[in-house]
């Protein structure tokens, strides 16, 4: 894949395997993804589709059993796979940052939250302790934690889940990174807090021109906050496109089923359709070219041919031999004309 | 903090009272008649009855118990019949010997076990992990009297590196002036280097024997606890923030892993206090363990009761210390109290 000039993050053909006792798990298979500066990209898919594996691989904090078997990772032109050691550690937390789900357990339970922020600042800026404290207090104020002076010395168990997630965000954004990976940042929070946290992330990334990779299985969240959406299934990216377009006209059968399974507005619960079957066992050596084939109602003989993401338009790609193009042929054509 | 300690100590009083009752009843329920024992094999029935009356053993059990409680309240723990000395004096003389040995063994074990456990946890499956497993397995399977004898045989008899395993000092050195009763500390305070070296030499083998025994649970707990913490979410957060691996390991992981290790430490310490009697026997160590066993064999009630009571007191104090240490490490423990 050629280097796109304004791409901040470029994932090309990335494959990750896990070696386990019961065989090799092909968790990611030739995943390609680009993220432009200031863009928010949503990564959606059911549990086990490889969203977190991808984000951990980008951060270089993957499990010891994980092995990157193919592909490349570039961040602002730097090859992230070439220097996994010390160089990666200085990037991590300073240029690339990550926030996790379940903030309560993602914070050190026996260290004051302010000091956890100060640790990161001290690591990446090398300023003295008093200045670190000052900066950490600013960070707490920035994530709208009331009375930062008092909260600085609080322990995570003394804060609510939403507060803990704000602290997580403060830790991640302490050094003003250019890329933020938010791995299900609202899981485990109640709905009103979810909205507040999402708005906070959105505001801060907009203000700082920060790129955000939002990993979620909450489609309505992705739709509300993301410029583009990438749909993952069983270690493949099956569809990428602008948020509104993908929701209005999903082209991959999996995307369509995923959207149909999402509760929205006035729809009755009985109207929601579950997706039949399960993710294929990723330890199999005979995984089909299309890993959705075994669950797909549109499966046909042509589906066994080799498969890759192919563009439908300048911005919309899908990895399917029998994509639901017929649903939007006219509009796509006109778009081709206008974009050409 | 102070208030909390006082409150805890008061809370331990019922437990101590329970200990007093149980030891009193148990010693009375033991087979053997102290009156007969002290009247001697040639003692006539009359002589035995006379001794019995003198010991107060002819009274009813509740009466004996009330008398015992009254004496305790006056700080009188009774006299040892075998030595004629007050039990409290005997214990005070011998307890430092036991404590010094136990603490030395414990410090040695901690110094080896904790780094071993941490290293094993950070490199699962590597040679250090296998070494850790081998040492812990050996530690639990070798009884202390056996390792004690083996060490004495090898290092004293065969190699001649260690002094003869007879007590806390060799016959040519006089004991340092009594300050704490710990020879190592007392000799240092007095600035007596020669005595310090002599006492240390005597201490090495029994301390290693004890250390080998408690190393196993400590190292195993450290390893397990570190493994658990290292896979925790907050360690991933720390790594994702780019913190230095050593900072992640020691400031983030180790402090969190310390709590179960502290608990284990308290357990093995209290266990050691009473049960190092075998080591004391092997090395002719003049500690409380051997003292209690001798008294028990002689049906000498007062020292046995005194010993159990002293151990119970120590145990209560020890638990206080562990609780305080807990509070220092974990803010959540502070809150609960």
C-alpha cells in the first residue's frame, strides 16, 4: 500500500497469530486501515472479531503469545514494527495513547490517581516533581473533574466509574498524543455517564486535532461520533466507509445484519434480528476466504474465491463477492461521477 | 492510627481469655500426675498427697482456675517446678533466643524468596522459574530437623566451616550485656565485634535451616501474586502509557502483589515461633520451644501455660503489625478500620 500523505496511522496487511496449546489462532488476517489526522474512525464488530487485538498491536502491548506474522504499521511515517523496544516506549503514552474499558480495574488501585497522571508526565517530559503535579492538576481540570486539588490524592476506589474514566482519559491525554485509541471507553458505565464521557472524548479530540480510533460494539455510539466506520468480523475488515453512508446503505451482509441487530428509536425489541451462527473457530487451518460465508444467507459458489477489500467508491470499500451493491447502485454511480 | 491500635488490642482480649481457659483445661486433662512426678519414684502415697496439697492440685478445677486467674492478674505466671524459677523470668530469658533465631531465619527467607518469586513471575517457564519450583518443592518436603542435621553434618563435621552446633555462643565467648536479649544487637550496641562474629557464626546454620523451611510458601506466594498482578488491567494501562518497565514492575506491580505476601509472612512467622522447637533441639538452642517441651514432659503445668500464653500474646501483637503494614500498603485496608 502506498503512503497516503495525510495519513497519521497506516496499517497495511497486518496479520496477528496467537500461539496457544490448542493451536494457532489467526486473530487478524491482512488487516489494512488508514487514519487521517484529526479523523475519528469507529471500529465495530462483535466480541472476538479482533478489535482489541488490532489496537494492542498498534500500541505494541500485545500479549506475549501474540506474533505479528505479516504486514506493516506506520505512524506519522515511522515504522512502528521496526523498533518495538525503547523507541516504541517513548512513543507510547506521548504520541499514541489508549484508554480502556472498565476504568475501575484499569487504574492502579493503590496509587493516588493524580500520581498516576504525574507518572506519565514525568516519564515523557522529564520535568521535576512539582511541575508534574501542576500539569497533572491541569489534566484533571481538563477532563472536567471538579476540585482537582482534592481529587489528586484520591484512590480509584474513592471515585465513581465515570470519574475513573475521566482520570483514564487524563492519563491518556496528559502528553497531548496525536492518536487516541479508545477501546470501548463507555463499557460498564451507566447511560448518562456514557454520553458525558463520549462528549468529553469528542470535544478534546476536536480541540486538539487528535485522531481517534474508537473501538466499540455500540453501533449508535459509533454512528454519532465517528467520521468513518470500519466493520470487523473474525479478524477481517469487511467494510469501511463514511459513517452516514455505511449506516444508510451497508454493502456487506455482515454490516447489514449488525445494523439490523442494533436497537434504535421506536423499533420494538422483537424487530431486532440476531445474526445466526457464531464466529468461526479461528484456530482452523481451513478458514474460508470469506470468514462470514458460513453465516451468510447470500453465500454462493463464487464466494470461495480469494477476497480482499475492494473500493466501491473513493471512500467506501467492501470485502464481499456478493455485496449488496444493488441496494445503492444509482447513488454510488453518481458519486463516482462527482468524485471523478 | 493510635486509637485503632488500642481498639484492636482490646478486641484481642476475649481471644486471650479463651487461650487461658483452653490451656488450663488442656494441661489438666493431660495424662500424668505432677504430684507423683515430683514426689519421685520412691515417694509414698502420703508424700504424693503432701506435694499435691502444696501445689494446690487437691482443690476443685474451678477453684484452681480462679486462683490461676488471680495470680495472672498480679503478673505472677507461677513457678517452674523443675527449675524453681518464676515462669516469667524463664520465658524472658529464653524468648529473645527464639525470637533472634526466628527473625534471622525469616529475614533470610524473605531476602531470597521475594526476589526469586518476582523473577520467576516475570520469566514464566525460564530457568529461574524452574529453580524457584525446585527450591519450593525441596523446602516443603524436607523436615527442618533433617535439614538441620544435614547442614550440621556437612558444614560442621565434614567441612569444619561452622562452629559446633551447641547454643548461641561458643564456650570461649561470654554473652553480651542484656539489653534486648538479641546477641547480635547487644554486641553491636556494646561495640563488641568479636562477640558479634561469634554469635553470627552460631546463628548461621539454624537460621538457614528455618529459612529453607519458610522460603517455600513465601516464594510460591510471591510468584503467584506477581503473576496475577502482572496480567491485571492496570498493568496494561501502565505499559500503554509508556512507563519504564522497571517502574511498572516495582511501583505498579510489586506493591500490589505485596498484600498476599504479607499475609503469608504473618502466618509463617507465627508458625515458626512455636514450631522451631526441633531446630532448637538440633542446635541446642536455649529457646522457649525446648523449654516448653521439657516442661510438658515433666507435667510441669505453669511453664506450659506460660509458654502458650506468651505465644498467644506474640501472635496478637504480630497480627497487629501485619494489619498496620497492610494499611501502609493498601489504602483500602486503611478505610475499613
